[in-house]
C-alpha cells in the first residue's frame, strides 16, 4: 500500500509539472480543452477523486495531441526542458493501452532525451547501446535479459546511412520507412527498456547524419547558385522541383535560406526536402549544360582560329 501511495504521489507531482506544458500546447494548436481545475489548484496530497479527474483530463488531451504537435512544440517551446521531456515520456509509458500514436510519441521523446543528455560533440562510436541505456534508465527503467533481435537490423541501417553521400541516397534507401516497419512489427516489445534504448540510439544517429546530409546538400546548392551567377546565368529550368522553367536564381537562394532555418525543427523525408534534392539536381544540370556550352564555344573558336592560320 505504501509503495502504491508513493507511486501515486510521484505521478501527481509529475502531472502538476506537465499541466502547464499541456495547457500551452493546447493553446498553441487551438485544441479547445480547458485546463484541469484539480491540477491547477495547489493540492499537495490528492484525493482519489482528484486523481480520477486528472486521469480523465490527460486522457482527453492525449487523444487530441498527435506526434506532429509534439514534435513541433518540443523543438520550438522553451517549456520543453529535459525534465518536461522526461515527465512526458514517463507519462506516455504509463498508459496501459498504448496506441500507434503513443509509440510514435515515445519514439520521438527517447531520441529527444538522449540528445539533451549526451555531452556535446560526442563521437558516433562512443554512443553505444549500453551508454544510451544508462541515459534513459531513470525514465524508462532498467533493462533485463538480452537485446531484441532487431537490433542487428538497426545496426545495419546505421552503417548504411553513414555510407550515404547525399539526401537523395538517404531517400532512395528508405531507411526511415524500413525502421517504421520494424517498430510496427515489434508490438508491445517496443516499449521494453532495451528496445527503447536501441531505437533511441538509432533515431539519434540517423537524425544526426540526416542533418549533416541536409547541410551538405544546401551548401552544394548555394555553391552552385554562386557559380551560375558568376557565369552570367539569371534563370534555370526548375520544373522537376515544381517551380518554373525560368526560375530566377535569387528566388532559389531565398528558398534555400528559409529551408536552412525550417529544417532545424523537422526531421523527415517530407516534401520540402524532396524539393531540395530536385533543386540541387536542376542546378547541377544547369551547370553541366553551361560548361558543355562553354566548351563547345571554345572548341569552335579554336577551330576557327586554326582554320584562319592555314588560310593565311
């Protein structure tokens, strides 16, 4: 009984910390659920009725908050501190009937928590399954038994991602889609500590490599724009990227610079990133065509010059 009471007390304190975060999230996305009066009140020792009312409120909120809300809010709100992420994670794991949406939230939260707790500039080889498990243990519990069988498959995909040379290679590998299939097929085993650590490590390393490739492609695109401008080219054909056949280079630069900021808060193979890949391809093709044209002109000029010399 005492242990149950301690558990209820700890859960109540976590709920009280989460309540203003949930309310801010509701305001951000206009979820139109009023605050919980019992949690807003200064109640140190809750009654059974208080706990029941809080459970109902959180259940209603959790049903309205989806992964895209949580991802955006966690990346942009100062309220989502390490403590808030940990409370969010513990709360999500305590749900006895977890849905696919709960799995996506937990998957995102464990990666966020690892990112917050890892020392800056930690090298990839230092981020082992054991080190990630230690980082997560206070929030997800200790791991017993052997690591799940799918860990080897995740390791293989990490190696594949590290070998990717561009965002296009990342997309064509379907690494994100394949990892989702593993998560879905793992069922309730996904929520076991070892599995959470494995997926958190995978998610963190994949996300880090993803941003490296994104930055690399953005830089290559901007470098290509500068070279085209230096060659006196003002527009290029960007129809493949869903732009015009004569897209002005300054507009492409503005789009790329806005994406550099936007992508700091997103991590997925969404439409904007596909457009970045297509824009990079369009710029590379324009450069190749221009270089080919310049080479042809030089060859023609050389031929004319040689012919003139013979004639004289």
